[in-house]
């Protein structure tokens, strides 16, 4: 990687001037197609430099980018488009191209001769998706001000400088992927973007590029710990490996450190508030998500009374910050996410007298698979569409590799193969939403209100062999 490279993809290098020219060209093409300030532009594409240029092109025009995961199936994209109502689309994914006119990223672009507006800090910059507990995914609205604050918080938490080099193999349509890319580029650090995740490719690039900061989630950490030839790679350039998306599995982290000499930096965030807490560089603890980053205020409130509790007492974690989302789409979902201006994370834990945060549970029913959120109601809605399903409920159970695994409890109308039901979901939703196990039950336990008693299902079937 040359000193002048801002972004590297495979064997191609992109300096800041080249990235800017790509963004200008795409902005010009989008402008000629009618994109203007205040409009929304859907973006669905594979990992590639043009993805980065597309986001920046949308921002140059004062529009907002609606980020769609390339892992989504048609039904998921249809829902996302219905929620956000974008006026235009750009990308390389056939599903998006089938649903609305799309500027393909491989089409030639020409610079715009007009001027670019400067969007105000309160204007929407990006919409990413976060699943709710009672329905389909919601769009999280971040303004230029809130996302800019998140970038500053992440840069400071990671102690990132222009001397750093990072690499990204996760989809940039996820808030962490976008945050990593923009934080590095705005800091002057260098980014290697991978087309897809390949652990050996990541390890080789740590050696060849002198990567200084590695990003990981639980499956990557587990793969590192079990890699048969981990010691054969020179990882001495790494300052640390960041662990995010799920609480640290201390035994896995310690195994990697014993084999490589590289320590970990646990961090905690959400699509709604990208950077909440992080361990201090050089003083990380594996039993904590870290301390609140400067600019973020945290409190714990009682699960029974909703009132703040003292140090060491357990309750729901709530946060306030300039990096907090502007709200959800649909807009009516926003109110329940806040408590007198504090964002309700739905996570349960405590903060000790020194400010260290420990997460112990989630009050929400979300299932977190490889860092991606899965809404039980979304999977249930698909299963209810199978003629053999009389009733069903979906819940998560701990999984060493993925953080959590999706389990579907089904009351069948008649004989049906569990694999058929799992495949039915996989054909309609992203692969990480597919039930890892399907168990059969005579009835789904519910309250009189109809609310599923997922806790009872976990007790009954959490360890069942299933399929």
C-alpha cells in the first residue's frame, strides 16, 4: 500500500483526489437524473470502492443515503423501500434494479458542472436499518450532525491517527461498516476494503499492509482462536483488535492474545447511537464493554420503576449524546425508544462507581447473530406463511460461534420436515435470519393478551436437539 493511498481494494489504490473525483462524477450523473437536496437515494451494492463514492456523491447533492444490505432478499428490500420511500436508486444489486430504476455503479459517470449545496447539520445524511422487537426492521435516521459526532467519538475512542491502517470485510451498509470507513478516511488513516470475509486473506493483509487496527465480531474472534496456523502470521503491526456487536467471550479473547500477543479493545454501540462505550486503549478489560466515551452520558434505570439507580445496581442502560439518531421511520416508532430524552438501549446491566459498564442481558427480544439483529416477529411472519404451520414463535439461544442462534418453535398442522421450514425462511430472508433449529411443540405459550412467553420456550426448548 503506497503512502498516498486512502483506500485500497484488491490490487487497486485510490488516493483522496481519485475518490473525490469518483464521488463528483457519480454526483453529476445522479443530479442529471433528478437527485436534489432533501431527496432519499437507495444504495444496495457489494463491497467495492464505488460504494464509498456513491455515499459521498449522495451527500454532495444534499440528499440522504438509504443503505440496503446486499444480503437481503426481495421481500426485505420491498419493506425497506416502503418505509423510506426513496426517490432514486444506485448500486449493483439486481433485486434493487428490479424494484426501481437504478443507476448501476458500472455505468460511466461525468462530472457535474453546477455547484454542490452544503447540507445543514440537521439534514438527514444516512438511513440504516435496525429491527424492532415487535415488527419488521425500522429505518434509523442520522443527520450530518449526529453521524459527524459519531465519527469524532469513534476516532477518539480508537485513538486513530493518519498513521493507522485498518481493513474492512463486513458490509458497509451496516452502521459499523460505514462508521469505520468514514472515520478512517476523515482521519487520514488508510482503509483496505475486502470484497468478502476471508480470514486468511485478512491475516495476510495484516502482514503485507501493516494493518494497525483490526475489527472483529464474535465469529471472527472464534475463527482466530481456532485457526490452526495463526502463529505463522506476523501480526506485530496490530495495536489491538476491536471486539464489538456482542459481549466479549473472555476465553476466546485470551486464547487469541496468548497465541499472537495482540490485545483486545471491547466496544459497545447501536445503530441508533453508534458509539456508546469503549475500553481505553492500553487499559482494556474483557469483563466490561468499557466506559462511556466522552460526549456520551449513560444512566441505569430500574426495570420495575423506571427511575435511575445507583452504581452497581442492575437495570436498563440508557444514553444521551449528540451522536444519537434523529428518529425512526416509521416515525410513530420513535417515541417508545426514548425516556425523557434518553435513548432506551433495551440492554440490561450495571455501571460501577468507576464508570465501567457491564452488560448482562437484553430486555428487548432481539436476537443478535454475528452482530446482525434478527427480529423474531419478522421470521415468525414468514413461517406463518407456510401451510403446515398452525402457530410459531422464534427466540434466541447462546451460540459460541455466532453470539446467538435462531430457534423456531412450531405448532404444526400436520407432518412437516424441520429442514423444509428452515429452508422456507432462508428462501425469503437473509441467511443469518434462518433458524438454526426448528423444534415442534403442541402449543405456543402466550399471555391472555397474545404476547408470546419466549422465556418459557427457552426453558423448554433452548437445549433441544431440533433438526
